[in-house]
């Protein structure tokens, strides 16, 4: 009986979480073009400096609003270049 109740609680929690996520929206950018691949590359490359700046001021390490998947790809590539994510140093 306890397993039955535990499973139903988790299902109820997942339904509530899905409903909350489904209601989430982002404001539409007005008057500006959202950053794309190249700005994502720059932001990813400067991630360390942005992180340090975020401790002392109002600096974000990720642009909002952005162009979506294209920005994410540039950000990922830039962060890998900056943080050495190629694994070349591993033998």
C-alpha cells in the first residue's frame, strides 16, 4: 500500500510540475535583436570573467533574451574554448 501511495504522489508531483512549467513564459524582446551565435561565442569565452563580475555587481553570465539554440551552441563552444573542454590534456 505504501508503494502504491508513493507512486501516486510522484505522479501527482510530476503533473503539478508539468503544469507549472507549461505556464512559464519569457517576455518578448522589444526594440533589440536577440544575441545570436557570435555573441554566444563571445559570452561563452568570457564566462570566467562574467562569473567573477557577477559576485561584485549586476552581471549575468548568460544573455537574456537570446536567439535560442544558435546562441546556446555559440555559448557552449566559447565556454569549451575558455575552460579547455576539448580534453586534449587528458592522456
